[in-house]
C-alpha cells in the first residue's frame, strides 16, 4: 500500500527505549538488564525486568488497539526507572 509523501500512517508512534545493567557488584556475578519504554510525547513510561517482558508487551501492543492494552493512551505507569 502506497501513502502520500509526508503523511504518516494512522498508527504511528515513537518510543524512547532505555536499558541499563543491574548487579555484578563483584567479579563472577551475573548481570541483569532492565528496560524502560516511554512514549516520546512523555505521556507514560513502563518498566520491564527482562527482555522477554519487553517483547511480550510490544507484541501485545501491536496486535491490539492501544486503548485495550493500557486503558487509553497506549502506555502504562512506570514501576521501574533508570
């Protein structure tokens, strides 16, 4: 499907993804990655404790309208921040 130059599709969203390490205070300890996904408009942020959680959220978000995934804006309140 072609679209006119300069026009975005109706479901066009921009997110900011942050990721950081937690753990590994001593040599030999494992490192855990944490993730945060925020809509670029700054309307909400969602924290994830694993890559699998992040991917599951994005999978659900792209298969359902944002209102059904999060109750209105396509985002959740953050529970983990960098």
